[in-house]
C-alpha cells in the first residue's frame, strides 16, 4: 500500500500544445489548429494542492488533458512523475482524473458505486478503503442513498471518491467547484486539502472563479492566459512576486481573483483588448525571463523509477465488478430496478399476449392460413421491436459510462459487452420462454403439447429479440441519440421482414437475385421456423365445403417461402448463428478505438 510519507513529484517542462479545432463532424476533415499552451511549466509534490487559474479559453483543460495523456493534437515538452516520463499507461495506473461530465449507473447506492470500482484490492481491504473514502469525503451519511437522488455537491464528491478508491498518487480535477454554492465549494476544497495531507496524494485542479476562502487550502497556483503562464509557484510566494513587479494586491481584495483579473484579456472594447493583451504578454515574458526552469527533472528519486504500490486489476476481476454492478442495478429497489426488470422479463410476454386479441379463433381454412401468416409477421416484428426498445432504454447509460472510462484504461469494450450479455442473455431466454408459453396455444393445439415444437418457437423468438438487441448495440457505438438508433434498426428490420419473411410478399413475387439475397438475413430462417410450426407440425382441422377452401400446407409454404418442406435444423442453426455471431462481432467492434468526433459526442 502507498505510504503517507511517499514522495512523489509531478513535473511539466516547457509544454507546447497545438489543439485541433472541431470542424463539426467526422467527415469534414481535421479542421484548423490553434496553439493552446505555450511554454507551460509546473511542479506538484505529494500532499500539495495546486490550482490552475484562468478565464474560459485560457488552456486549463488542455493542460490537464496533456498531463493525463488525453489531449488531441500535437504536444511538445516533458511530463514527468518522479523523473520518469508520464506515459498514458503509467497515468492510468498511478493517477486519476475527475472530469466535469461524470455519470453514474442509476439504481446503485453510493457505497455500491465505490465498492464496484475495479481495483486490485478485494475483500476486507476493499471494504476498509471504501469506508475510509466515504468518511474522508463526508459521504457516510448518504452511503445507502441511490446515486440518482444525490445533489450536485454529493455527486461531485462521489466522482472524486471513485478515483480515490484506486489510491492515486496524483489526482487531476477539471473545475470541481463549477455549479456549486459557496458553502459546498468551500467544503469540497477543504476536503481535497485534508485528503492530500492525509494520504499524500498530490492534487491538481482547475478553477475559473476562486473565492477568497479557498486561498488557505491552496499550496501552489498557476495563472494561465491564452496558453501562456503569468505565474506558477507557491501561493505565499505569489504575493511577493506580484508585489515585486509592481502589482501588489490591495489589502481587502481576494488575491486569487485579483491576479486572475490581471491575467484576463479585457474584451469590453478594442482599446482595452489591445492594452490588456500587451500587458499580459509582458507579464508572461517577464515570468518566463525571471524564473527559468531547467529541462531536467527536479526529482531524480529512484533513478527515474516510479514505485508502483498497486497494479492494474485483471480482466477477470474487472468483468466480475461490471457483472455485479449490472446485477445490482437490475435488482435495485426503486424505479430503476423495476423498469429494468419489466423491460427484461415482462415486455416480450406482454407483447405476445396482445396476439390473443386478434388471433384467438383462427381456423384452418384459406382465410385462416393468411391470418396465421399475419400472426407470424407480428411475432417476428414484436420480437424485434421488444429487443430494440429494451436496448435503447437500458444500454445507453452503460455506453456513456464506457465512453468516460475508456481514458482510464480500466476495461475494454469487449469486457463490457461480455458482462452486459452475461446478464442480458439469461433474462432474454427466460422472457422468451414465457412469451413462447403465451403464444404457443395460438399456433398449436394446446391439447397435444410438443416439446420439440416449443423449442422451435423459443429459438425463433429468442434469436429475433437478441438480433435486434445486438444491432442496436452496434449502432450505439457511433450514434449518440438512442431514438435515432431505434429508427435506423427498425428501418433495416422492416425491409428484412418485407422481403425475407414470406408474409408481406411471397417469394414467387421476388426477383431471383432478391430471393438469393434473403438467405443472408435472419428473418428468412426465423420465419421459416415459425411457418413450420404453424403449418407442418400440427394437424389441420378443416372440412372442405362449397364456401370453405382447405389449402394444403405444403402448397402454401411453397407459395410463401419457396420451400414445400423447410429444414428445421438449418433454420435453428442459422437463426442462432445470426444472433450469437452479431454479439461476437460487436465485441470485436468495441475493441476498435472510437473516432475522435464520436468520443467527443458520447462523453458529453
């Protein structure tokens, strides 16, 4: 375990960063570039709190992104931890970063959210760490409160706690007091200061409008303006430095805000803009000239080796944490848990029960054959529709959490999908079994139950549900709005049903090339399986009369599907292969890095 007295030093030397200006989409090129940071230097020691101060657009977030190795664009300079280059892997292993866009899984309590954070700790040590973090962040009183009911101050402290459970040596925070009232902001900064002193964790946070009451908790300050450094160093030395260059802070003024205003371009008029810009350029140049920083590290502890107290948790352990988190969210007491259980267990059987209103008394005459054909269309369509609705309702929050966790390097997209499918697939099987029991008496004579036929029906319903679910998951990787995903997947499946199900149009009415292409769709095999159930595996009760025509099942199947005797074995294998194959494809798809434009949309 990292000792309180461990000495860690984070250094940034001569950082220049050119950021890419968003061009508005993935297909509009790289866009233009702008110099975001110009020769930035800083040093943070263990147990210290350093504030990065500056107005909007000054480069605060860019600096944090450069240190955390998340910045897009080109970067020059050195970022070191105890004299070793701070690589992305090393930052993920030993440091933490709390961003503004941090979300939690609804249905979980505060304690569960911390406990299910993947770390190398387990058992008693993990529970002790969680209790310690709850106490340090003043969250013990809300430990059993569900995260969706937290106020903004509690949610902000919980986001910090998720990082502190991992025991980082350096913690970065992007505008942690934004949106907080003065009392909550004071509480948060004081907690961070106490945590830094108690655990030896170095804290680097950005502030836009610092209050005077947080000044005593800050050990160091860095003033930025348009990417340049106006001052970087200790807060006590700051007063002496500015006094020495002719800018003493008035006695009753907040020194942080006073020097922040001094470091801010005045845009109220053209003359003030030019005057303030020249003054800031002079301040940046003077600080750079009077406080030169060497290119070498200030701390050469351990010959450039970082003592690693903890390693990265293994994939199996991370999967277990994600799986337990999914279960806890699903079975939570509250609206979130009830909604999840309803969507996963009841929605599909409920949809199938609607078929009793329209197809309860369907005969085996010619009209009945076409009615059963319409029933098959509805069964497939409702199975697809339920899969779409369940996925766009339940998966987006996990997609958002995944997009936020990617920079942490805690788990891959495949690990997330394995955990999600480990919960989703058993629920979908149970739901499909119940739905099959509901629809079975309509398709077959309940007086003569047949287990094999029931299995055919189960495979058709389950594979249709899972296929729609996995299609939505695939599109949710690149499309932010779930409703747009639902429309896209619905459009694809409607076309598939219209061409390949044999219910909307018979195969004889299709061009030969279209008939061949339908073999590449799941709908063809699921529909063939249901047609076999409805027309081949049951005894037809129809007596021909002058007004009643009793068609032969083989002739009807040949007309609708182009096959008089469908092969159920092929249909079952193909239906399951489409569903399981798409799930496997999604795991590979989620292993590829997201495009920058997609990551930007999903993390907000």
